[in-house]
């Protein structure tokens, strides 16, 4: 049979994502990619895949799917009570699936986004060096009922694994998100800054792959408009109405609101596992940690 996964029923929003479409921002193309890169990379690492291979990102409500051939799979990220042929299976544990095996999901226990990795990765369309779905760039932006997703072929005689890892619960329930100062941070008054790092913020219902809006009203600042400037995932913008918006993986390449903070990549991953009404505080990263992250980027 073909190496496919047949989608029997679709979840709330499922898509194929890798680590993003890099090198095209100058053309106005968003980076996209897995919202929680940590969990996506973990799925590939557990399967001994290249970390850049595409995985399935599942949001809040899981789909139901049937495997049309053998493969190895693993689920990372949010726990959506997964079952294989009606039997509960563990997160972060590699399983062998056979022809006609059915993977389904139940109640959401923790987090927001689950990642399904398969041995050798998904073999969907690759555009601009990325498999990441994005409306207007790829032919579709989500996985729907009835479609077949091609996956890499797998020879059960070549590899047997029982890889498993335990992920800290703090990845899903951390109450502080680490940030650095944004380009317009100096426009904030002393009172603004004190409030910014002492206040507990709550996530609004308007949250998706493009950005998270926060419910709290924040005092606006003078000269709240800026010349349209570059923004990246994790940029925290302050609107003239006093609303804070955190840009996420599908965000545009430019924006016109003051960029007062910038989430670290780890904080973006953690925010991606939070939903409406979840709360957190901003935590300004120390200079020591910032320099440590900078140095690590240039290590072999």
C-alpha cells in the first residue's frame, strides 16, 4: 500500500509545520513554522530524524487518522489523551504503527498544541525551502477530512527504538515569560516599566498563529505611532488603545506600533502552549543570560 495517513476526521486546526521559511522576509514572506519549536524538534529527535523535518501541528482538538502502512510515530507537546486503536498511549514515547492502525485524541489535559512526528517526516509540498503551511503560499493552510498525507517509507527491519523522554510541566504552566527590551522600550516612562513587569497579563480570545492579544488595558504612551518597521515572532507591540499584541510565528514582516519588548525563542514556545484566560508576567532577561544565548549561537 501507499505510505499515507488518511484523515478520518479533522481537528480544530491541524497543519504541517517545520522550523520555518527562512530567508524570504525581505520579500514580505512570514517565517511561519511550528509554534512550539521545542516540541517539534523533540518529536524529530526521538525518532532519530533530522530536526528540520516537517511534523503535524494539532491545536486544542485532535483529529482521527488511519495509517495505511507501517511507520514509527511519536507525540510531543500538549497532552490530548491520545489513543491508538482505542488504547491510551503515552506522550513523548515512540510507537510502531501498522497498516490500518487508527490514532485518535480525547480530552485536552495540558497545553494547546500537540506535535505528531513520523519516521522520515511528512512528504507534502515544499515551497521556498519549507513545508510549513501558510495561506497564500502553500496550496492549503490546514488539514481536512478525507485527505491523504504522504509520509516517508519505513523498513521495520532497519530500526527498532523505544525512545522516551519526560518533559517538565513548567513548559506548559510557567507563569513568567522571559523578554528583552524592544527598540521602542525607551519611550516607556518609569511608571510604564514598573507596571509592565509587575502586572499579571491575561490572554484574550483573539489568539492564533499570527499573534496573541492580551486582555489587560495598558496605559498608552506619547508618540504611539512609529514608521512601519520590522517585526519578528515574539515582538510585543503596544497599540494606541493600550492593548498589547504579541507577534507569533505567522506574523507579518512589518508593523507600525511601538515594539516595547521581545520574547526569547523559549518564551515563544511556552506562550504557544497557553490559551484564552491563561495568565503570565513578563520577566526581563538578565544581561548574563542574554550574552549566554548570544554566545551559544556562534558555537560549533
